[in-house]
């Protein structure tokens, strides 16, 4: 599985854009969805399975979280329209986890429902260790209703081997 990210670098101040663009280009498939879609087409033509991530975790307010939720749904629709793998990776802080867990779970469900309607898959990225419990709890809760959601675990945490076992017991795919 090849993962591609896109980030709205246009939102960054000019001095950060100039500095980050050369470094980020190696890891980011584009500055917008259209550029990322082109990169995905190229990878799939080479035989890769792909996943797409819209960067921008740790939002500051509900409006930003709702915007990110809608962007992920738009991304899934674009992947479907382009005949690409409908796999996305998301970060719960981008959906509002640091604002309110219930609010973030509602946003996660919206994205997962949209993915299900399109035959897609949502992988929840693990962020810092302060979010591990909440992430695993939310993925487990949502997975009970929607099988097309999985989780990424951090290999270097001491707790990860036990988390892998628990997730697999629940039938949750782990990367």
C-alpha cells in the first residue's frame, strides 16, 4: 500500500511555503486534491494500492473540524469518480478530538458512513501517545457499527503488542 498525502500549503505564510515546499515535495503528493489525484493515478498505473491523507491535524475549533470532515468526504467522492482506491487515512485531532471526543466521533462516523456508501475504507492514524486511549476507544466503538474502519498503531510504544492483540480480537485491521 502506497500512501499519498496532500496539504493546503497555500494556507501557510509565504516564508514557510518557501522553506517547506522543497522538503515536503518528496513526501506530499500535492498541494491540493487535484495534484494528489494525479499522483495516485501514476502510482496505480505502476500497480500500487493507494491511500490518501489530507494533512492538517490539531484543529483549533469546530468549524475547522467540520471543514476537514467535509474535505475527507469530498476526497472519497473524488477517488470514486476517478476510479481510484477509496482508501483514506485520517487523524482524529483533525476531526476535533482535542475539542470534544463526542464531536470528533460524530465527524468520524460521517466520514466512515460516506466511505461505506462508496465501498471505501478509513484508516485512523495514531497520533501522539496522549491520544492513544481515545483513538483506540473511538475506533473500537465505530468499528462495532462499521467494519470498514481500521487503525494505525505506533510500533515503538511499549503497549503496542497488547493493543495489536486487542484490535485483532475485535476484528479491527491494524497497520
